[in-house]
C-alpha cells in the first residue's frame, strides 16, 4: 500500500505531464506587474490555493526560497523582485515537475526581456530535509503543500523553514483550512490529501503549530472560500466547508507573553483624553484605528473600558499594527 507522500508524488507527476487546470483553484488574482508576461502553461499549472507573492515582503533583492515549484509561476513572480543569479531557490521532489518548471522558465525568458533563467536555482529536494543552508533565506514560501502532510511531517516541514530563514525572515504560506472535524475516512484518504482537500486543519490549530516552532509574529493576510465536500460525493454525513488562508509567519523573537497573532482586529479609542496609553507600548489616538494582535485585543477588552471599541477578526491583515 502506498504512503500518502508516494500518492502525492504520483498525483503531481501526472499533473506535470498533463497540466490539470482544475486541480487547485484560487480566487486570488494573479499579480499584474509592469513588463511581466506570464506564459500560458504556467497559468495552467497554477496548483496553489492562494498567493504567496507580496511586494512588501520583497524589498532589497531578498534571498527567496519556494518549496513545491509546480509549473514555476511563483518562482518566476518572485524573481521579478530579486533579479540576480540564484536570487530565488526552487525546491521540488518530483522530477517531472522540475522538468516542466525548467521548460516554462525558458518560455518566460523568451517573452520577458528582464528575466534570465539564472535568477532561479532549481534544486531537487524534500520539504522535510531542505537542501538549503541555515539562516540564509529572507523569504520562504509554499502554496498548498503543507496541508498534505500528516501532523509529524508538518512539524518537520515548519522546522526546516524556520531553520533556513534569517532572523526576522518571513515564511509565507497558503493552505486550505477547515473548522469542521474531518472524518477519518477522508482524513486517511491519501489521494484526497494529495488533492489538498482532506488534510485541512482548523485555522487556530494551524497557527498554533507555526508558533510552537518558534515564530514570534503571525499575520493572517487573507481567508477565502475554497471547496465544499458534500455527502453525495464524499464520505461525510454533513457539508464540509473548506477555506484557503494566506499567512505570513515572521522569525521574530518569541515575546515573553506569547506570540503576536494578527487576525485583522482593530482597536479604536473614542474617549476624551489626548490619547490612551496602556503602558505596554500601545498608544491609541482618539478615533484613529490601530490594528492589534489578538493578544493585545484581549488585554484591552479585559480593561472593561466603555471608550475603546475592538472589532472582530476579519482575517485580513497587511501590516501597520501594534507590535
């Protein structure tokens, strides 16, 4: 009997040889950037569930690692921001996918005058044992890969990403999440795992695994509807709603009172004083919204003040917060 990792390799080997447009699907728009022309086959081989490319992460010619290269779309997009030899490292375990990526990058070089193949260093390797040096990467990313792993392998993959990142480096992830308990029949179905369906974790558990590795700051950047597993087509007694989430985990030191997790909460002070200072590094100006991490939101709410409004999580955070 095949393991889920062997089944995953088979699924993506087939997807490399015969692009499957419906294999994954995302409502996240593809970045439109000046002078960037995306080869058609790259788009057809977009097997992610979101996007991991965010320009505000990609300043000063960063060293970038992308795990699970697919058709090369995201390594190509990342190279737009790091136009130097081996500025982007792409790692994949499937030979056929690596070959397809190389072919697509040749086409990208033909249609994009700014792009050179040497910007991307493709390496055969495993997410559980990355062929990358310690503390060498500014931005690491994966899209719709880690949800395939079982719990122990997911921990290994996160530890590997943490190992290769520089201090304050960023791990950008896009994965399906699910708040419904996944039935064992689905969870143990290797093919459904490989198709990025039955390995989805609840968001809180997913974030907890990230912070347990040591990431001191976590940003939930987007959360979108992704899939429905229904009783007619899957081994479930109820509808299972799956969402895709985009997360940035930052290799900041762990605060003494625990990680800062931003889920899109905002605090607004509307009292009569010049400002409100919680004496913990957070100053609220009158009627000026301040994005706050969940930890700070909880501490402010515990004060019981009637002149501070705290919003619910909207699961959209893009920087500029309290910490």
